[in-house]
């Protein structure tokens, strides 16, 4: 958020100019004319704004010279400062600044979220899927124009503008509180660097990386990636499967939510249920309305038990 750092100073500098001119005027009138603070403030305001109201009392020769000095020195600087403040507000920068501050506060309070590095084609597809499944995520993207274009489609997106290869940027995205990181940059070297940095900052993080070349898969895994995805390989295999097994692929797309209707398949973790179901049959989950629909499979230590009988007793390890 480099632009965010510049915004406070952009507004602060003209305000400091106005404050400085005012302090000089108030101090001068109090010292030269022996005015109290209110009278000195009044004379300073009508002088630097050239309002032309009546003086508090006739000025001494020294007071008149000081007024001339104040008028000449403040006319251009005061007008310039007001122009900067007006431009800052009218251009929407002030609104953008407060929006960035609000977003930074939201990011600071976010936990158990996903960090998405890169908002290219792969990154945007990942963001769309995360949004559909209501998974909280933060985008890291150094191309500010790309962020603005995506923000026009998803106004609630949380993002950090910067390079994901820098530890400072990852820390801003709350990597120590995140549950997963997806790096979808087009360059394998950048992805390897991000994986190394992310793993050093959070050793419990689930890291999924994109790879463009087969030779990069082993490097990414050695760097700390839990999974490596090759979009070209997956895309080619998916196209071939649509030809060879069209009905199965259409059904899988329907279940996993790749179709426009969204996902209709869900995973229920027994250990996270509000009740202890060790040793109880699966039918109990259905009776208690904790497992709706058809139970397709159960994951065990040795693999998957497909289409389990409803009297099957689940004993988690």
C-alpha cells in the first residue's frame, strides 16, 4: 500500500502551511499590539483570508507593517494550500485513504484466512471460487491497475498492494494468522521465492503453488509447497476427459461447483461436530440433521470408504 503512505502527507502538508501562517499571525499581533488570543486570532483570520472586516482597534505603525507582511506572505501560500486540500477532497483521494485505513483494520482482525498471491487469470479464477465458497481471503498484487479493475467487479475484496516476494508484504496480509497461501504468479522463480518466505514465516501454513514447468515441481515442494498445480496439465487433461468421459466430467463439474449453479457437495468433519459421535452409526448424523443428503464416502486412515452403510460406526483417530 505505497499510495496509502503518501496520502496522509498529501493532506498534512497544506494543513501545516495554514497552521504555520496562523501561528505567525497570532504571535505577531499578541506581541506587537498586545492583543489577547481571541483578538489576535480574529485579526489573523481576516488578514490571511482577505475578508476585510473591521479591525479590533487601530493598528500602530509597526502593526500595520506586520499586517502588510502577513498579507503578502500568506496570500499565495494560503491560496495554494486551500487549492491542494480542495483537490485532495474533490479527486476522491480522501475517501480512498479512509477506505484503505478501514481495509487495513479488517485485515488486522482477520484470522484463518487464505492469502492469494497474484491476480492474473489463474488468480482471478481462484478468487472467484473462494468467494463462491465463502472462504475469507486477501489478495496480494503489485499491479495497482489490476486491483482497481478487479475491485470494480468485487467491491468487498481485501488486498495488499506490493510484492508477495517481500516478507513485509506477507506480514501485512496476516500470514502468521492465515491457514493457507495460494501463489499464482506466472514466473516459477517468484513462486519458489514466495513459498520459501511463507514457509519461514508460518511453518503450519498450507501452501499451494502454481508451476509452469515440470522441472519446477520438485523445487517448489522442496521449498515447502504442500501441493503444486500445473494449469496447462490440468486443463489439457480436463479437455481430454470431456471427450473420453463426457457424462462423468459433466457430473463432477456439477458436484464441485465448476458449473454456474455452485457447489452441492460438502465435507463434514466428525471431530468438529458439536456432539461426540464416536462409535455411533452414520444414521445418527442424519437423524440429528447434521448430515443432509447422501453420504458418498468417508475418509479413513487407509483411504476412502465409498458409499458406506448407514450402520457404519465412525471411530476417528
